[in-house]
C-alpha cells in the first residue's frame, strides 16, 4: 500500500512516515500543498493523509480539487483545529475520515486500514482466498490455519495481490507499492519476494503471467 502524506510539521511528518512505514506501508511525504498537488497528479496512491493547514495550498482546497476531478482516492484528514466546523467541512468536501491532533499512531493506522477496507468493498477485516487468510491489522497470514511468518515486504506484496484475486500486477506496480521515494529499489527484489511467498504458501498460489506480471488466480 502506497500512501501520500501531506504534513508541514516536521516532527509529526517524520513520526507518521516512520510509524506507518514500520507497519508495511510505502509512504511519500510532502511538506506543502503545491507539492501534494504535484504528487497526486503524477503518482499512484492508495490513500492520502492530508493536513488541512498546509503552506502554499490549503488541504481543503486540495481535497476539493481531487473530488472535482472525480478522484475517489481515499483521504484521511489530519487537523490540529479541533473545531467542529473544520471537521464537518472536511467531511463535506469528500474526506473519508479524520483524526484530530495530537493523535496516537495506532489510532491513525487503524483509521487508515478501516478506510482502505471500506474502499476495497470489504466489511470483514480479514482477507481470505483459498486456504490462505491475511489480516491487515495484525499482519498475520495463515495457511490452513497455521501462521506463516512473512517479512514486512513479503506481506505487502501478498496483500496487494490478495486484494483483487485475478487482477495482474506488474513488477513496477508491486515495486511502487513497496517503496517510498527515499528508498533504493533492488533490481530483482519483487522476484525474490514472490519466490519466497511461493515457497511458504505453495507454488500455485501466486502465478507468473509471462511478460505482464503476477496474480493470485481467482477461484474457479
Ligand atoms: Ca499544518
């Protein structure tokens, strides 16, 4: 999952970026509204964490612009202003949820997961496919009920593939889900994770679609 974090406060920004990164999200961090607009135009994100009070362009204007263009990108608004008006205005402008600063990282992460779950059209928090279950909240993966230990990046690859069984994700799309801007991408890192996942979950669980990418085959 790749998130855009728009936050001008360096301490909050760093804490949120690092905290969500530890939870397996790729996080791109921008510190003003114009940079947020540019990132949203050029990048592909699963969710945006948007501070309302941003230099160069207010968060609310960014949000309104997104919705005007018909974007359904999930947006969680972060605001220090805990006045009811700001929250109502944010929600009315198309925010999916909000957190009021100061917030606990665990609460923010839970709200992010809940919004992603709703947007994915799933009410149940656990994703099940064939004999494998994946819990985005606890990062626990089980096969036939037995816990399968995965690294954070193996988990992220599997999560991306299991969200939409049958859909093919290219290597570049998977890399995008794994890495933020400030990280080096190894040359065959996706292949390495896929290889390891197949070893742990069974060779047929993830299929290679030659020249296109990878997918979890749909149940027939
Ligand atoms: Ca701010």
